[in-house]
C-alpha cells in the first residue's frame, strides 16, 4: 500500500512538473510594414524573434528553455560571453549549417565561425540591418575599479525589422550611447542588481531616448511595479511587463 501511494504521488508530481515545464512562453505580435514581428519571451536575457520567415535567437541559454523543442536559428545574436548569455550547448542545438552567428570578440574566443561586431559596427545580416551598441557598467563594480561589464567588450543590438527598430541592450547601465539612440520602437532594458540597472536607471535611460514600447528584461527579483510607476510621467512610452526573470 505504501509503495502504491509513493507510485501515485510520484506520478502526480511528474505530471505537474511536465505541465509546468511545457507551459508556453509569453509572446507579443508587433505589426511592421512588411508583416508581423513575433517576440517570444524566453527568460532572463533570452529572447526569440520570428520575422519574414526567419528565426532570430538572442542569447540562447538552456537554463531557460529546452532548445531541442524550439525552431532552428537563421541568426543568433550574442551580447557577451557570460554563461547566462552564452551557452555553447544551446547554440549547437539550434544551429544549422546556414545559421549566422553575430557576436562580440569575447564570444568569438569561445565559439567559432561567426561575424564579430565591435561597438559601433553596422552590418546587414540575412536582410536585417544590425547595429552594435556599447553595453557596459559605469557605477556597479565587481571590485574597486573593475566593472561587471567592461566598456568595449559587450554589445547591445539595434535590429531593424522593416520599419521597426528593436533595441536589445544586453548587460549595461544607462550609458550615454543608450541615451543618444533615436527612433527606437521597442527596447529591452536590463534591470537587476548588482550587474545592470536599478529601475531608476532604466527610467532615466528610457526617458532620454523614448522608445515606444519598453520591456524590462533580465530583472531577477527586482520589483517591476517600480519601473511602471517611474514611467508614468513619460508620455509616449508604453511599459510592458513580461516573464523575463
């Protein structure tokens, strides 16, 4: 009887776990002049874009998804080399012969055969215009004088999907290069300590370049209601909260 109880309990646990594991990711549809852009919110700094028949993965990491069940990549963008953004096993799972990797020099030291973009570089990749934007810390330090993300090593990316410009900031603070961006339709800004930004820093950056839609991402245990409150006095910027811990 005891064994039967344990068997039934284990079965119930497995079913509950499986249902949880298979819960679909949240997604939004953005209308562009050339069709829909589908944004899938995987988790942390990991995103998936579908546009014009192309599949674009951002910082794929196996901790946040079973990549054997996700579509193969046409393009993979890597913001920097930290393990919560660069997962070689996840990359190889979704990589096909024609997949194009776009990455930093520090990523290229860990995974080969990709396009390296430095801060400020621009390139058209499989029909998409991609700008590499600096991503770094000014305030938050690993130790005195040693930032969590050093200037010149990490990228954010501005990707042009037809008439819409999407900014995926990577791990950064509200740096001058962010504030000088123009005509951004959608922005993903990181909001967790001590590695990136406080809600106040996110609000400061967003109010400077005024994206039409702001998605906080990579936010860990940060109270997302704080950024909603801080952006109430910023007309024209819609804050959307999705599951992106």
